[in-house]
């Protein structure tokens, strides 16, 4: 859920250490042994290099993914592909028939079962070095601060505008970075928030959308391919943050329009004076656009 264009008010919002599998010798060995002991045979033995600056990735950093649907599934898989990492998945919903086409991690025999548990089982089965905790809960005002506090980075993968603002406010209070994501039809958006340093969701949208706007976004639907792109970008932002690099979308909103030749555009988001995030204090930002 997200607005078609960034707007000031009322528009609505809707580590890992990693590696590809090494040389051909390893592939040959795996063919001889159909059940290789992945942790002992170097499945993740080639470190990824995200930052040019010295320093190791915070491989033990814990990532919270709120929502295991169109955005959360590709984000979780992208993180798992990147190497050993720790993540918590939260989502109160069971797998429904309408999920199967877009959220490819789920199967027909998952119908009615909690999404988080099904997703965790599949990811563990494929990536044994990933530490993953599934929780069948919704983010709410009672648990938001505690969940944010106990994680190092948050991925907003929910389609509920109220939950997006709850993530924003909890992240600001606990000073945890997070990446916002949203998809409507063939367009997707993502923006990373570094609390106290870059603009937050309330700098961009100020207030959650009204019910009419939410309903029109739901009618537009979500294209799975676009959600996949945005979810993967969100995972990359999490990896950058945990590796102590500056996420590329910190203070910038990326818009991906699958119907246009210049598909990716990023726009600087200035901090809004008076916003509760405080990122505006001592700053004067001039918006700029890059493609
Ligand atoms: Zn703000």
C-alpha cells in the first residue's frame, strides 16, 4: 500500500556474510553427495564485500521483517542468500489461496497455516546457517517498541498503512534504522530512515491515509514482479546498514515504475521542520532528483 506520488500530507503510505557457491570442484562434490553438510563444506565461505571502508559486517545483527507477504518473502530470501544471518518474521495471517501466485515460498499444503512458520521452515531447509524466528503476531502499540529495541534493523514489508507509521514511530523512539517499502500496481517505492539523521515517513507523508485512499490502493492490487524488486532492494538496504555502510536510500525515496523506460528514480526527501523525528534540526536540505 502506498501513494502513487510522494506528498506532504494525507497522501498515505501504504548479516550476513555471504557467498555464491565456490568453484566447480564444489559443485562436483555436491553431485556425488546429494545431502552435503552445508555448514561444514563452505556453503557460505566467501565473504561478501559491501562497503569499501574497513570493518566487518555485523553478521550477528538481527533483522525484523514486519509482514511475510509480497515484500517480506523476497526480502527474507534475499537476506538468507547473502549468508548466515538472524531474522525475526512477524505476521498474524495464515497462508491464503490468493497468496500462492505472488508469494512463491508458499504451497497448497500450507493453506491455513501461519505464514511465518511456513516461510521459516522453507528458508531453514534451504539455508541452514540462517537463524530465523517466526512469530504469529501483529505489530501493535503494545509490542512495537520492544520488537524494535531487540533488533538492529527493521524491514517494513506490511501493506497496512497504520503499521507503517507504527514502525516509523517505534524506530524513531528506539533509534533503529528501517526501510519503508510499498507497492501499488506496477509501481513500487522504498526509502531508508536513519532516525535523527534522515527524513522519516512522517516527514514525507505526515499522517496515515484515509480509508478511501486505502481502499483505492487495495483495488489497484500488487504486481508480484514489482514487489519482488522492492523486497530485494529492502534486503540490500538492511545488508548495507549492518555492514556499517550508508544505505543508498537513506533520506532518499526510490520509485520503480515498471511501465516506463527510466524505471528507477530516487528523490531526496528533506526532513520536515517540526517533525517528531528531529532530523530537521540543524539541516537545510535542497531536494534533488537522480535517475
Ligand atoms: Zn520526520
